[in-house]
C-alpha cells in the first residue's frame, strides 16, 4: 500500500510538474509575444514618419521661410568641447514697439569677438519678420545664453536682460516710431553678474510695483578641464565636474533722479545666496498661496531649490519640504526646463521639468496647495515614442480643448552611442550630428493624462536637431498658440498652429494702469460653465527664453465665459463679468468689482 501510494504520489508530482512547466512555458511565450509585439509596435511607430500614416491631423506647420525669419545660430570653434557652446542659446517674444504684433529676439553664442551678433526681428502688420538688428542696440556678440523681458521703469515699454557665460547685460527700451533703440544700462543700473548666467526672470518679490530680477547661474566652469565618455573619448563635461553657483537676486530701487533704473544686489541679504546649485531653469510664482512670488530653480544633477518668500525681504529654501527637490525616489536628476500649468483642472498649478534621455521627465501635481507629488508614472508623460534630453518646454492648450498639452525641445549633451539620425538640419556641421534628437508633443486627454502625438506632427518632430530654447505664444494673433525653437549651430524655426480641431479661445492681457505695464505675477481664473481655468502671468518659463505675456485660455466648444477673476500681484482680487469667446481682452485693475484682498 505504501509503495503504491508513493507511485501514485510520484505520478501526481510528474503531472503537476508537467503542468507547471507547460504553464511557465506558456507565460514565457506570452511574455515573448508581448515583447515582440511591443518591439514591432515601436518599430512601426519609428517608421510612421516614413510610411506617412498619421493618426490625426497635424497641429503645426513650419512657416520659417514663408514668414521671413532668417537666423542661423552660431557657436565658437568646434572640437574643443567648450561647455557653454552646448548650453545656449535662447530667444524672446517681445512687442518692443507696442504695435500689437509680437517681435522676435534671438541670441548668438559665438563669443564676444565674433561677427555673429544677436538679431531682432520686427513683425510687420502683414505677419512678415524683418531684421532690424543693426543699430538697435541689441545686436551684441558674446556667449549669450538666456533672455528675460520686462518693463523695469514702468514706462509701458518692455526692456531686455540677457545672460551670458560670465556676464549679463540690461537694455532699456527707448524705441520711437517703430524704430528700435535699446541702451545698455548694465553698469549704471547696478547689474553685476560675472558668473555663468542661464535663465532669468523678472518678478516683484517685495510688491512695491517695480520689477526685480532673478538670474540663475550654472557652474564654476574652467575650460581646461578634460572630460570623456564611457569609451574614454573626449566629450563635453557634465555639471558634476564643477561647483554650482548661487542664483542672484537684484532689487529694483526704481528710477533715480537721472531717470535711470537702479538695482541693488540682495543675494546675500535675501538668503538666496546660502545655497549653490548648477541652475538652468527658473519660474517665479506664488507656490504656497500667500500671494507673494516665490522662486523655483531647476538644478542640473542636484536637488532643485524652491525659495519661499517670507514677506520681509528674505527667502527660505523649501524644495524638499514641498516635494520639488527630487523625484519620487528622492533622486536628483538633470533638471533643465520648467513648464507650469494646471494639468488636471483642479485650480492648482502643477510643475513639469525636463531631464536627460537616460532619465524620465518629472511631473509634480500640486495637492494640497503648496505640496507637490511626483505623478510621472501615472500620467503618461514617460510613455513616449522615444526619449530625448529635454531643454525648452511648456504647458499650453494648443488645440484649445480646455486642457493643457506638453511640448519638449530635445537635444543631447553627450555624444549618442547608437544610430545617428539621418534627417537633420541642412548645413549642420557634422560635429553636431551625434547630438541631434527629435522634439516631442504630448496631448492631454482632459484628465491630466498625456499621449505622445509627435508622430502626427512631422514638421515639428520628424527632423532631429540640437534644440534648446522653446518659445510659446500667439505670433499671428489668430487665437491659436504657435512655437519658436532655437537650435545649436542651425537656424531657428517658427511653427504656426494649424490644428483643425481648434476650439474657442480667450486671450487676456492684465494691465495695472498705475504701473503702466503688464502685471507680472497676476493670477487669472476664468469660469465657463462647470469648468475653471487658471493661468499665471509671467513669460519667463521654459528654458533661457521669454514667452508670450498674455494669458491664453482654450475653451473647447464654449461660446462664452461666465466670470473672470484676477488676483493682482499685491493680493488684491477683482471680479470681471463674463464675455463672449474668441477675442483678445485687456483687463485693467480698478475696472472690475472688488472680490477680496489679502
């Protein structure tokens, strides 16, 4: 009986083992099949451009040549792996002559002795861009990095600040009769930044009515440092090879007796000088709900900084406390460009930051107010057709369906190991080919979840380049948001919005008549039915760029909005009546009804 039982037991064991092996084999086959399917799907996606089988109509078309924009970005001598040539350069959307047509300012990076200078393009009423650089005062050479635009003396004219490798320049706008005239007031204005500046932003941190200035600085770079890739072949250095630098803060003291604006360096007095970091991106807004602007700095390979305004002229660094220092694994990544917006329409803005292609871009959702959580893995921003090293970025409602989409300008900082793209900008020096990557567009489905639609936008995403700056704004005033991309060693490109599914829109310019300028730091909330939309007025987002200062709202099928509320930079809140959709609206402080103040 015992032997027979053992035989039966063994038979059962063999049967169970056979079934187990078969089950495991089936799962392996299924897994392999899934992997093969994913590979085939990836291969199919990678060939979609060549097969010309878009799944939806494109949102953008390249209109660079047709609009007359002729700018070719230059760097200095190639092959010496001079790190600043890899980091710049940016651009600005600026209505320098206040004619209602936004102009374009583009930066060069070939050095202070180069014949290649920054260029200013005026937009004519017909929509063409004409080079008016010569004698404008803005046509300066240098290792120019970033640009910020703001009215520093409240005269109604936008002024310009550019950052440089070891320098910064401040230009006062004295344009007359559409003829650009900018005067370099860097020294008399007290702007002294001998560091490697990158992104910059104007803000009124003390709420006195005059725009102050934050300049983000990168690393203490020295050019004789030799760096190599994993195969011991020389390549560009990364930020960890050098010490980081402090972000500098300059307080605007207002016009002096000679009418020249004057700034005071308050970096140390404000407390911002207490921490260093390899800073690349910046955005200034109220992060904790107290109606005072704070300063968020994206650091490259080190924890980010969030400087919370203490309302007494000083700041407290609270990035870790509020969840923005690193990703959900508490790992600091190569943070570069910054996009801000309410992706899930809950009334609180969220934060998106770009990283290396070997990492994952991070999307932090704000909830509750002042606290941010990494939701990258659940919102689809990592599920893309390809990965790139992102720099310029933005959240914007490109199809005006009422939700914010994402756009990313890509370009590697280290030589590509795999296959080098073949579709690259004509005339691009062979040196840059191994750094070229494709740009990306991600569509928001209305819940805050994103889908990669890059393959459906070949004008923007098919050609690989070393993209850096990204500017978003309505260049042709048709109610649809367009884009401008800057690219290392190749021409800048402008992309006009042609989305056929475009919904209704409302574009608002918030003006404080007492200050005679756009109210940087204002928060605009629009209500349409059950939908609530929120925008922050500050053009200094993305990476080393200045964008459209007007607040754009996509309204889907709505024909009107029911109410508009503006929280002005000093905390005063006004309510404005509803209006019809599809218009450009200018709202002035004092013309609405008081709601509440703080």
